[in-house]
């Protein structure tokens, strides 16, 4: 078995262990069966096990349609579980921005992910221009949560990240950072730079 396939299996097993089937209203077998075809996608990608630097991971499995206040609570740094300052109803108002197409289905793969430390102390609005100009895409809230759930080591002190692909019609930009040693889903202003907050981006989304 390749390293990439082993990583896919690890991520799927982790979602099951964290109770994602119940969140999705499915049995464990139905949850696994719904995402299993994505394993073949990973198998066909020659770059699926190539990490390029400390900011980069090859792919993450992103389950869809789940309550974000529940999924962030299942992310953790050590034994410290994640949390959000946004209300459940408010979280549902954050949707993908124009130009970001999230695949249909129970889940998909996000490839070639970078946490975006090159955008530390750069405003989200300026970072988005550079990211899209480079032919890459910003991350959504669900993708950010999936990333720190699968790879909590990617959420690092003073190297946290905004999620520019999810907006709710105002100037707030959701972001993930560390607060009291826990993953925190909060927000910052579109025009404000932060020395400790970059903007994550990725190469491609592939669905079923």
C-alpha cells in the first residue's frame, strides 16, 4: 500500500472514530461506502504523497453538509478540543464565494494545500487577489476544519490562517487560530492584517 493510500485510510478512520457517521445521520458502513470511491482518486494521483515544506500537505478528505459547531469541536490540539465564537445559525450563513465550486456529494478531496504563511501580515483582501492570480483557490470553513482535524500540526503558534473562500455578505473573514491551546474558529476583518495570521490556499478540489 502506498503512503498516500495509507493516509487516506487514516483520515477516514479518524472521521469514523470522531463520530462523523452519526453527525451525517448515517451508519458507519454507509458513511465509509459514500467516501470510499475517493480512495481511487488518491491512488491515481502521483503527487498524493509529496509534501513540499512545512506549510504544505498533499491532500485532505473533506466531509460535507455537517454542522460546523460540531466538526470544529472534534478538532483538537493534543487533548484540547476546538471551539468557535460563532453561533450555529450564524455559521450556516457563511457560503463559498464566487468562483469557488465545492463538489456535490458526501465529501471530496482537497489537493495541494498550503497554510499560507507567505501571507502573514497581509490583509485577506490582498491575499485573495494574489492567491487567485496564481491560479490557486482559498479554503472554505469546512476545508479549514478538515485540515486541522486531519493534521493538527498544521495549526501552529503565530502561523495560523484565514479561510477566504467562506463569506456571509459582510467584511468578516473566518479564520482558525490557537486560543488557550485550543483550535479556535473565529473571524477577522477583510482589511486588517495580522502578523500571526496567513491565508490558506489549495490547488484543486476533486469530488465523486
